[in-house]
């Protein structure tokens, strides 16, 4: 099975301007596909922006809304899968969500953030209740989390136990927490023997200042590719052969003793 070339779009777009952000996504998808990528991942709440405050309810839309239709057309136009962050409206509630669409534009998976960070998110969003959401792309098992979720080791371990190969984590990591991108995320990849695509916003936005530092972390605990602090399209491979060899050499999952962990519940 060949490596899955993955593109990480580190950008904050323009808060509140969905059309502009879709145009950025379209341009990035074209560049990524031309470089051989089969998957493009954008940051948390990329379609609308993160710091949109009271405009958020008016920008939210259903999973099959106009934003999804526009991203589907981008996928088909460039022959690439796209995972994008957006605020989802469902049944009168709002969710901080990410949706993965395949290269043919069909919806493969949708995930709602389960661990909400800070007063902004807790004011507007309802937490999701599905800890593991997966889809298959080119023989690779893709999993989805969002930002703060990855900082809870239980979340990533649940994906490891469910067989996730590449964990996509659209994020909005702000200063002064750059150590999460630099240290925590590579450790999560190593201790769970999977790839983690951690894709951040960048620069000032409202009262927030996002760190950038997006990365594709590998099962060896290193960043296979690392962005700086500005706008960037990062390309890296998630290699199933390398992952299989690493899992054979690092036997964390086989060596677990679940009977000892009851107190964690």
C-alpha cells in the first residue's frame, strides 16, 4: 500500500467570510493535488473563522449545507479528499465539527468535538458524544478529533484500540500553549502508534493569537513535517509500511493490562 500524501493547510482565512475561506481551500486543494496529495486537512472552524463571537449562530449550517456542497465541488474538481472544520447546526444546537469528504465529493465521516475549551466554546457549542469516528481512504483508516480532544490521552488511545492509522486533528491552538504542538502531539503519536495530522490556525484573531506549528507526527514520536508560525501548506506522507513496522517494534497496545485500569473509570 503506497503512502498517503497528506496536505496540512495552516491558515486562519478571514473570520466571518465563508466565501473567501472556501476560495482559499479551493486554491490549496489545487496545489496539494498537483503535489500528489490525496488528502487536504484544514484547521478548526476554518470555513467561518474561530473568533466570530455573536455571528456564530448565523454562520452555522447543517452537515449537508451550502458549505458542504461547495467543499464537495472542490474535492471533485481536484480529485482530493478534504477534511474541514465548521460550526454545525443540528436540531437547534450548535456543534464544533469537522467533516471529511472523499475525492468524489461524498461525505465519509463527520465528528463533533467532545471536549470544549474555554468560555467561548462552552457558551456556544454542545459537546459531541461519539469518541471515535473513522473512515477509510486509500486503504488507510482515518480518525477524527478536534484540538483540545487530543490533549486527553484517553481519546487518542480509544482511536489506537479501534485501529486508526492516521488521526486528523484540526485545531485552534493559541499562545502560550505551543508545547502542545511541539511535544504533546508527537508523544501521542508514539504512545499510540499512529500518525497524527495536527493542523492549526495562525496569527492574531480577535482576542486570540494562534501559534501555527502544524505537524504530521509519526509513530516514531517525531514530526515528519513541521510548519512555522505563518500561512503554509505542508505536505507529508503517512506510510502504512512504516507504521506496520513501528507497531511491530513498539508493542504498547499488546502489552496493556486493562484489568489494572479500572480506577480510571
